C-alpha cells in the first residue's frame, strides 16, 4: 500500500477545492465595497494606489538606458 493512492488523491482534491472556496470568500469579504451608493475611502485609495504603482512601473520599464552627456 503506497502513500499515493486513490483515496488520498480524492481527499487531497476535496481539501484543495474547499480551501480555494474558503480563500475566495475571505478575499471577497476583505475587499472594500460600495456602501449607500458611493464607494468608500478604502476602495478609492486602493484604486489610486494601484494606478500610481502601475504608472511608476510602466515609466521605469519604458525608460531608455541613455548615457548622460
């Protein structure tokens, strides 16, 4: 009897699927949402920070390696 058998494979698969479901629900509950028809401050700050980070990354990645004169 080996350690990798059908029973353990099924148990591992079920555990993985349940873990993904739990993680997905926890992630959804942690994200700031919309309350009373307008986004809350946490959501706005998250979006602004994400856009700023993307712009900084894009600017650095497109900058040339020009030698100073």
